[in-house]
């Protein structure tokens, strides 16, 4: 009876996960199928062609916009990783006055809706002359992503034994050397987790790019696709082809670092 229950439980779990997988993968199947049709074939629901892919590169500078997205995403990600790893180490292992208050303030910043601060952010970036420049969007993305990343790194560093730091200090290492030579190598799973989550978040974001990167030469791929939808006549197959191009980098990054991402999340939860 116990064996039968285990088999039933596994079968039920497999069935539920199969349904979830179909629901999650169907949009990609739909985008691929529609992107392989012309507008007339999409209307008639018959035939396949590569006209939509050719049309995509005619109406959008796909290569330039992918490069823009890469520059913005990787630059913001670099700032987030530097700030979060150093801040997480300081909050978890260093003793100083007001540490708990500052950490609570950072966690509280995660609770503020983006829509409530986007106008002050735009005013500040505009006064600095960084609207429609990569630097403005990079700073906004870094400011929005740093609190969560710092909280995650703090949680992870708290699980690292303090004896390692004490032994390194006794051997003559400074706190910065301890951070660089001891803590960072141990925190690779958490760093990869932060990097993957923030990469997907920044790459797929539309609101910040739409507000801060409006000029055609600095638009990201998501903003470029939004401009296609703003036209009076929308070519659905071309839009689906662009959506696939925009989604693939994030999917590839997730698939490559999937096991590291899962390991980092579970370690953070356990510790």
C-alpha cells in the first residue's frame, strides 16, 4: 500500500508538472509558429514562410538594439554585483553602529512600488542630463536591483562561519583581503543567483527603457518592439519574430546557469 501511494504521488506530481510545462511553453510555440508566417498567411492560418523575419530586420535595427540591451544590462549588473557583495559582507560580518537600521531601510526600499518613485527618478535623471543616455538607465536599474541583491547576499554571508574570517585576520589578512580571497569564492552560488535574476529582470524590462531611452539610437530591444506595437497597422508575425529574438538571450542565460541558480536559492533559504 505504501509503495502504491508513492507511485500515485509521483504520477500526480508528474502530471501536474507536465500541465505546468505545457502552459509555460505554449507561448514560445505560438510565437515560433506565427513568426514563420507572413501577414496574409497568419490571417488565413495556412502556409509558412520567412517573410516576417526578413521584415523584422527591415523595420528594426535588431543588431544595434540587442547591443544596446547588452550594454545596459551588463553595466547595471556589474554595479549591482559590486554593491550587493560588499554590502552583504558588511551587513553580515562587520559590527558597527546602525547596521540593523540601515539593513531594514534597504529591505523597506524593496517594498516601495516602482510606479510611485518613477516620476522622482525621471526628474533626478533629467536634472543630471542623463535622459536618453545609457548612463541614466544603468543607474536606475542598478538602484532598483541593488536592495534585493544586497538582502540576498547578506542572507548568504550570514551562513558562512565567522571562524574563517577570524582565522584569516589572525594570519594577517585585512577585511578587504578576507572579502576578496575568502568570501567571494565561497559566495559563487549566491553571486550567480543574483546575476541571473537581475539579468532577466533588466533585459525584459520595458518601463524604464521606455522612459529613459527614447531616442532610436539608444533604444533597447524591448523598447524597439514597443514602437512596433504603437503603429496603426500591427504586423503580428513580425512582432512575434521580434519577441522571440528579445526572449532568447534571457532563456539561454537561465538554461546555462539553471543548476547554479537553484543551488544559490536553496542555500540562501536554508541559511
